[in-house]
C-alpha cells in the first residue's frame, strides 16, 4: 500500500480509502498493523478533531433508532457523522450495526454519514486498539462527530468511555420503580443519561424513570470535569424524533465548556497515557505467549517446584529473556 497516497485520499474525505484503512487497522496481521500505524502518523499533522461520543445501552433500548434519528439531525446541520460499533458479542451475531442496518436506512444513504459495523471475528484484546485507530482515521477524514456504539455488557462500556469525549447512556423507561440495575460504575462514567421511548403509553414511565435517575445522579460524587447541572438525565424519543435537538444542545454545551476550561484536552491526554500503558502491557503479554517464552516458563516452573531455584530468581530470568523475543 502507498501510505502517502492513501493518506492524501483520506485527508480529502475519500470514503473508500477510509474504509480500506479501517480494514487495515482491524487486521490481525503484523504488517497490516504496521501500515495502519504509519498511516496514522502521516495523518497526524492534520490535527483534525471530532467530538467523540460514546453511546451505550442494552439491546432493545433503541440505540440504532437513536443513531439513525440523531445522525440525520446532525447531518441536517451540515455536520459529517461517523458511526462505529464495538460489540464484544459480534463473533456470534455477525456485527451489531450490520444486523439492524434497516434501522439506519436513511443515515446509511446520507453522503455525510459513514457507518462501520463491528468486524465479525473479534479477538477481544485487539478491539480497543482498532477502535481507537478507526476513530482517528475518521477524524483525519474530516468527520465532525464520531459516534461509538456499544452494547451494555462486560468491559466494553468502560473501554468506550476511555476513548470518548462524551459518554451517553441510553435507557428505557422502567416498568416499576427499580433503577434498571444500572451499575454504579457505569452511572459514574455517564455525562448524559437519555431515557428513550418517552412517547405514547411509555411517556409517564419515562418521566418517572428520568426523575429517578436525576435523583441518583445528584448523589454521585461531584466530578471536576463537569459544569453545574452535569451529569444530566433527560427524556428523548428516537422514534418520534423528540428531544434530540435538546440533547445535542446539552452535548455541545458540555463539550464547549470542557474545551474552554481545559478539561477536554486533559481528558484526551489522560486517555492517550492510559492506552499507551495498556499497549505496553498487552505487548508484554503477547511476548509471554510465544512458544519460546512458554517453554522457558515451563522448564523453570519445574525447577521452582523442585526447590532448585527461587520463584523470584526464575521470574527475573524469564523477564530478562523477553527482551530478545
Ligand atoms: N416507542 C418507542 N420505541 C422505540 C424508540 N426507539 C426505539 N424503539 C423501538 O425499540 C426496539 C429496539 O430498537 P433498536 O433501535 O433496534 O434498539 P437497539 O437494540 O438498542 O439498537 C425497536 O422495535 C424500535 O422500534 C422510541 O423512541 N420509542
Ligand atoms: Mg442496534
């Protein structure tokens, strides 16, 4: 691949080049990964920045419907919108967005929108890296907003929150008065809670649920990166396309405040630092999984078990030898 030529195409907003580059970043092959890294380095001087919005919610809450309506609202304002998906279960389901592309018919036809389903064979370890690279590629291609969708299971929410400027939690109206078992840790990551389906018969339940969450958010420890009134809960209807403009106003207001106060840049710097550390850790673990390292560990483990060598000394020997692997 001609890195310089591809970079130029991406910089000019060429969607095919962008799609190919993301495929490269998704590949498990070392040479592909190296090319993706080189491509990102070539694009870096552009310093293009999108608003990265993480969007989480359990299946059925209305994520796809919301993204379709919200995405179209944004493109209607002349903004370019990219949608990426992180779906740890996609190995089974074949990609979250792909499955309900029908719910995003309008958006997928929109020339100012770019929708990327999650790849079907996910090795969980690589998901974070390729999602971050896909985000950066979309930014370089000139997208103003990058929506990163994830289903509310496992570690994926934390991961997406760690690569977003804004984290939005989508909830459905609760039947009773229970707080839908949303884990405290996830509430603490949310900048905005949107209670969806606030329409028709569900409106009263949505109103109650929203009030419950406003109350619950008030009980959380105040975070320095929030202006007065945040995190916030509000009602929307993705289906009736209500409350979406208000939600966007809140998101914009929050991003602008964080930009002015320096919290926006600080969060991105902290995230870069975090992911750097993660990659080092992952790289080391990969090395430990090599056949050579495994054999060395096994051989030494026998000696440790037999009391011939101390555990500390043996560990030191293994780690020293990793340098050459
Ligand atoms: N009443 C109502 N139904 C909605 C709304 N948003 C989504 N739905 C419905 O909820 C179901 C699941 O929506 P979907 O977008 O596929 O949810 P996802 O699994 O989170 O992507 C579909 O039948 C939608 O039509 C809404 O705002 N109001
Ligand atoms: Mg969906």
